[in-house]
């Protein structure tokens, strides 16, 4: 389920209190024990540790820290020849549906850029698919990223093609690290 808003097109995260641009990194998370603290009980929508069985989990962090601002769980889908985004959400402090004033803008777009890069790594040239959490978000992704509503496996299923994935990757900037947790 994908539950992020694309609030600003900013190459890095923007601190909404100060306006400062904050550099980011991507870290792969492989340890269930680490992910156990990210769960539906504290605003992360799902128990992230459970997602490791069938997905690769990546965290968007503030550079030089493990201050997670959002996570994406993605898997290779041979049948669709696309990266399947199993789950994607921002840190509750960056979720406008949970807090009145978000801490950082730009998280959602960065997470889509991570999924697009993984699609390229999987050999699918950026093609990605997933299920929006609701119709409002589905329409948002269609408008912002020119996603295509598919609706085959789920009423809010969409796909982002290779051309639009490339545009996403060109906008959002982060350091891809070899660090793993």
C-alpha cells in the first residue's frame, strides 16, 4: 500500500520550520529486530519487520544518521516486468494526515525515486507498480507523476512507466549508500 503525498519537488528534503535543505541517504534495512519499532501502532501503517520476508526495505535518512524520514518495501515482479512497491510511507512526523505541520517536505517523491532506481537495478528500466491507499492518492499519483490507473489486482492499482520514472529520478537527489542495518 502506498500512502505518501508528493508535497514539493525538491532535490533534497526541506525542513519546513527553517526552510533549510537537508541532504539525504538511502540505507537498506535487513534486520527484523531493527524494524520492529516501526509498526502500525506508532503511525507507520504496517509492521515493517513482516515485510522483509518477501521484499527489500529501504529507508530514506538524514545524511550521516539513521534518522528515518520514510521507508519503501519493494520486490521484483517477473510477471509484470516491474518493481512492485509493496509498502511506502513517510515518518509520521512527515505525514500531513497525522500531524498539522510536517517536519520535512519531499519525502514522498524521494521514496518513489528509490523505487524507480530499484526497478532499474532489477532490469525493468524504472517501470513500477503498486496500490494507492485510496482513490484520492491514486488521482494524486496520476496527476503528479502521470501514473496510469490499472485497477486489475486492486481498485487503486497504478503503474509509472519508464519515461516518467526517469523524470522522478532526475528530480530527487540522495546518496545511495552500501550501509545496511
